[in-house]
C-alpha cells in the first residue's frame, strides 16, 4: 500500500515565522507532528511519502502513484487544503482528511469523501482494515479520549530535519480550564492526559539519535495542566540531561499560574527550558472575567516578572475585542506589554472558533457573521462587536504597528534583558547563531530603517549584559518578522 501524506502551505502569519527563515537558512518553522505521528500508526510494510508544502512542492506524479492521500491541517490551512483536495480529485485519488481543520469543519469540504474526526489512536486499526479492503466509511469519529501511552514515536525519517527551525514533541493533551473562546477542550478534552516521562524521553532520544541538536517545542495545550505528571517529567529530564548532555533546549505553552510554583519554574530551567508562552490575553479585569479565565485573575505583571527572573523568556498571547473591553484597551495593552518586557507579544483579534462556548453564545445572540479563517491577526472579526467594528480594526492596526516599530521594540528588549536572569553556563553563540548574527548585521544593521535601534541594542548588550547577547540577537531577528506582519495589516 502506498500512502501520500500532505501538509498544506502556511499562510503568512505571526506563527509562520516566514521572515525569520532567511536568517537561519531553514524552510519552515515546524514539521507536521500530527501527520508524522499518524504515519507511525500505519503498517510498517506500507510505503509512505510525506510532502510538506512549506518545504517542497507537490508533484502530480506523487499523487498518481499513491493508493491513498492523507491530508491534515489547522483551520488556518483551509484555503490550501481545498486546493490540495481539488488537485487530488482531478487526478482520481481518494483523500482521507483529519486534524483540527476537519474535526470541527469537515462539512465545508464536500470534495472530500472520507474523514477521521478527533484523535486517531483508537481509529487507526479500523481505518487501515477498511483501506486494505477498499471499503472506506465516510467518517471515523473518536468517541473517547485515548490514552497517550499508545501514541508511537513520530516517523522522523519521513522528513529532512535540517529543513526546520524547531522540532515538536507532545507530552500532554487537554486543559483543566474552560476559557470561553478556546477550542482546546473541544479538541482534546477538559482532563489533561499525559505520556509517561520515559515515553517522552524516548521521543527526545530518537530525535537526538537522528542528529537533532536544536530547540524542541513541547506542543502541549497547557504544559502544567497535570502538575504532578509535569513535575515527574521535569525531574526525569533533569536526570537525562545530566547523563546524556543533549544540546537541545525547550519551550512550551502554559497557564499564567505557572508563576505561582517556584519549584516547577526552577525544574523547567534546570531541565533546559528557555521560553514559555502564556495566554495573558488582557490587562482588563472585566474582560478576563467575561471569558472565564479564572487562572488569570492575579497580578499579571508580577507573574511575568517572576518567570523572567526565574530564567524563562515570556512570550505572551493577547486579545482585543472582548465585549467588556473599554475604549482605551489599545493603550492599556501597549503599556502592559512595554512596561513588562513581553518582547514577543502575539496580539490578535477575538475570534469565535467552531464549537466553542463563545461561538454558541454569539449564535444564540444573533451576532455571528462568518466562520473564522483561523488567523486572528488578519484584521478581520467574524462576529458583531460591542465596540464599533471600525474603531476596533483601526485601533488594532495602530497598536500592532506601534508595538513593533523599532524604537518601541528594541526598548522592550532592553526592559526584558534587565529582568531576565538566565541560569547555567554562558549562552554562547553556535555556528548557526553566528551565521544568523552576520546576516542580521546586514539586514537589520545596514538595510533596515530601524538600524539605529539595532546598533544601540547591540552595543548596550555587549557593554552591560554580554551573557545575554545571544538572546538579544534572536529577539532582534524575530522582531523583523513581526514588524513585517504588523505593517501588512
């Protein structure tokens, strides 16, 4: 059996990191973990080919030679997924589609006849048997949350690791919190499920043996959703690092209440974690209460500072467009981000995702306008807002451009570096770091209009905080990407 696995092309978004790739000589930020994991669930004697459209083009010959085409993606991939499905249909090939895009929106793809809806572990045996018999059903729907102990090591051999900036590994699925706008509990449930520490280390060891020496993204919905299991994993990672001394580092996503646990923060840093993404959302207490984000009902500025001082860079997610947002929300968001040194601030417009509590409420109130495109930074809103729509869109564009204007962005880096206390040995520049730095000297230090801010940051860091030079260079390069996205809004 020959199976072609296809991953759609990423649109240009904050998360695509497209404008960073030229600095590090890579083709994409992350490989498609879902497809690589599904590939590992298929029979070992099947012939598998994976095509990531962010890395290479799809050839008609690859489609023609396949018995089946597996297609996966996120909501943001809708347009590319339609194009892939149409191409396969024209070539007479059967497409089997799964992943978040199709789990909550398969009805929008009439050109596809077969879907795997939900997590795949409990469905693959039946799917494989029906593929071999040629008796595929229209849908295979998960009816329970599978145990992650059954999840195999992804088929890393199907990709070229050197094409990517970061490798993804999953420890858990699900989140104990129920935020109105979030679809995590829809996709992965309210009770976090985890892999064992040995299972995760086995996946990391497989990556290490394959030659990976760079950053690893723990792609959990909430890394500390099950604190007991998280602590067990971190303790095992510390032992593994002491024994093996892997060069790879980690970053992940967690809820703000991570800052309340000095022990967990310390273990994360000792285990090699460098960054954490927090859903900070908004400094407006009324908006936090509106969306039911109880874990954020705390001193958010203090939480950010605690994590920075612990040795973790805080990347922040922020949202504009809550019903409770006051008219000065743009100024309040800007002030919070600047004063607290949240350098990588992913500010998006509130979006009603399919099957979420927010979506259901807005439907009941007659306020839904359209389905989401999956990109909350495209300056579009899919529901009727309380504040004037044009006021929100105009204010959002101005906020984004102001945040990533060179003088504000480089000032924010300095604020962060003052608070940031990296632990362990000096953060030395590797060979790829040096090459990226040299490229930044030309693009950011000569060609770009923000070159004065770049040079000021560089000399300031060398003079006052030389151990943090690598971090300053990385953030400068990331800022180039974010600035391009913000200016295109």
